[in-house]
């Protein structure tokens, strides 16, 4: 196991999986400007690892993340517009980096996910939560709005549900989060590790380059490609993929009834 230590997060690298821990348990992993900078750097560093297959984002202690740190909020209360804009832009960049990361990112959520924490998990590919986790998009309760996280939350749950959650700031549990697809799975604590293990095992059986390209495909279809453009775009994507060494090996292995060479 390789470990990388920051001030507010911790990275553990085991085999082909990296776990990024939010590591401020004394404040329920509430994030501040340093946390955002460290998350950006962590994903930049992990992007350089050619053997990496998946990333897991989770929190130390009793909660996944309680949203923005109170001491940080005291400071930003007196910021100018320009200061607020530049600092908020860093959060937007952090969320976008998670959303567009070349490898699958899984969030494992427990305890509480408040405010901006929902942006962190919504930017991930797959989300598992402990069924008693408390969720809330609570920004309006203190006169703020969930601005930077909104693209990711709305994509996951849709406009009608986002309107209810964002306008009311209501609290809800894992079952409601799963019903509206903010999370993929809401489970008892005893089933969390098995679910995570099953997902990571399936990801490790997939062609690594195919997974990367699949993430690009989903991103582009959802964000940049029109239905008319998709005619040519999707045909080109699969044509390019079929001639890669990985796809050639995968198709040969299937036809020859053997495991492809990326499965050890």
C-alpha cells in the first residue's frame, strides 16, 4: 500500500485502486479552500498513474462531509465580489475535475452529506451510501444558493427534484436519495463493503482504455453532442475503439473463450 498525505485529505493506493479520504473528522470533514486545492492536486497526481483503474472518495470519522467549514465561511463573509468569484471558481474546477476524471470515481457516503458535499458525490460516476445518511442541499437556509454544485446535482436527479431539494433545503435519508438517483445504492452498513467490492471487481474486469473512452462518450453525449451530430460521432467512436490493441485482444479472447490479458 502506498499512502500520500496532505493536510485535509489522505490518499491510499492499493493495487489499482486509490482511496481519497476527506480527513478532517473533527469537523465532520467540512471542506475549506485548502481541501479544494488538495482535491484538485490529488486528482492531478492520480491522473499520472498509468496502472490506476478506479478512485474511491470517502470520509474519515462519523460523516462523509458536512459541507463548507464554518471558519472558512466566517472569512468569505467579508470577501469582495472578486475574491468570492475566484474562490468559488476553484470549487467549480474541483467538481469538474472529478466529473471528467479519466477513470471511474466511486463515492462512499455515510453520516451526513450537507450542502456542497452533494456536489462532490454527484460529480462521481457511482455513489453508494449507508442508508441512515442524512442529506441536505441546505444553502438557502443561510441565504445562499447551491450554485457551483448545481450542474452535477441537477444532472443526477433532474429538474423537478432539484427544485424541491434546493428551494426547501429539506433533509432526507438514503432511501429518498436512492429513489431520485442522487445515489446508486442505499444500503445497511453491513452491505457497504460487499457492494463496493463488487463494483470495483467489475471495473477491474473491463478493458481499462474502453472504460476511459466510455466516460468520454457519456460526457460528450450528455453535454456537447446533438442528436444529429451523434450519428457520426458514435460511429467514429466505435470504429476507433475496434482497431485499438485492447479491443482486438478483447474480441479475440471472447471468440477464443479465454480471459483477456488485462485480467490477471
